[in-house]
């Protein structure tokens, strides 16, 4: 496998490090995104060398890549347990003194509902990231997957909570992004989020919200690729 520098190299190193946790007989959750793609490719090489595993993809994108690299696939309802999940993040709290240390914002690829189902079911959930994803506290917009008929009602509720919602538009076609589940995505700006746990609970209680992109108390570790190696954070 070729080495690479810059952001791509950092992502590759993080993905390859996470892939080293996969053991023979594992059921592995396969997340979505550019960094996780390197992990999937590395797992595919292990499978080619004889490792026997099953993968659970969290999106059409990760499913297609897993098939391309030869990973046998299954589904969450067809297995008794998930041994390991590997996934990326849009932002990670990297302050060990913060009660939110290890909290994530996900959903940039609009796959956070399926990702959360698989990540939460896993015996161990590891995050792969490059240094640009690290922050002292979460402040990116929070994606909400919402039922199409409820998006305007949910948007009003988000405004009541002090957020600013916007319907995520498709880039190469007219109209909004539609998730793999057939729903819409609201990107909600709340500014710096001092208590992700409280906001997560509040958003979960809003009728019409299928799932939000706050992942709190779910990650067991984050592997951060750097210019010359990988830094590990265990939670």
C-alpha cells in the first residue's frame, strides 16, 4: 500500500491503525467517509490474506467499497453481536478535562442514523480522524435526519431551542439531499455546544426527528493520524 503525505496520509494512517484491531471471526461495523474508507481498504487486504470476518456497512457508499475490496457483508439483524465498529467524525472533543471528552458530531455524509445504530451496538467503537477534526468543544452544525413531512415543524422547534436550521440541498441535482432511509437532513447551527449530552436528549425528544448527529458516550477510542504516525485517545 502506498504511503501518502498531508491530510490524505494522516487519514490513511488512522484508518490502517483501526483496521489492525480486526480479528478473525469478527463482525465489523463499516462506517462512512474518507478516513473510514482507508480502514475498509485495509480490512479488504486482511480478508484477501485469509482473515475471515463479516462487515456491516452503514451506507450505500461503504457497502460498495466493501464489496469492491472483497469483504463479506451481513446486516445488523442477522448477527448476535457486533465486535468492532470503525467510523469517522466531523468533529471530536479533544479536551481530557472536559466532561464531553470524546463526544462527536457526525452526519456530514447523511449516514448518521445507520452509523449510530451500528456504532452503539458494537462491543468497541473506534473513531478515525485527522487533526483537523479535533476541537476543545463541539461547534459544527448538528445534522438531523427528519421525516419529510415533518421538516418544517422540526425546523421551528430547532429555532425555539436557539438553533438555526437549514435544509441540506443536493449539489448535483435540484432539491434536497435524501438519505438512504428516504428522509431529509436539517443542518442545525447552535454555536459552541457546552453540554452535548443535554442537547442530544432534547433533540431526540422532538417528534419527527429520526436521529441526530451528536454521538455522546459512544466512542471507546479515537485514532488521530498525523504527519508521521498515529495518536491514540482512549475514553
